[in-house]
């Protein structure tokens, strides 16, 4: 499924776990999918979330540069996952 005009922060939650995605404004759309029916890929245990420019593609001319950024932060109990992992040791 493609969602148009999604920029900024997106949070996906699953119980006490979540993933926070923050993207630059150059990414205009968001795609959420999983390989349903592909048993070998374990489709029942995950979804893919990807920022993109889907609805209105960007044209980049030779020698031009197009830059977009995204940060992905997994969390557990509201803290970055690596922090929660350190506390459990």
C-alpha cells in the first residue's frame, strides 16, 4: 500500500516495541508491504516500511544531485532499543 504526502515522523508500534522513521521532506510517499504468501521469507512476522518518491517521480538531470535522508530508530518500552538492550545486561 502506498500513502502519498507522508513526510516527517512515522511511528509503527507493536506492543512494547516500535520503530520511528524520520525522513527529509524530499521523500514524499510511504510504502508499507510484506511478501504475503512467501513462506520462506517469513511474511507472517514482519512488514516493510519504505519512504519513496512514488506518486510523482523525481527527474535528475546528468551531473545534478538529488539528496534525501531517513533515520530509523527501533525502540522498546519508549527507549531506543540499544538502550533497553544495555539495561538488560
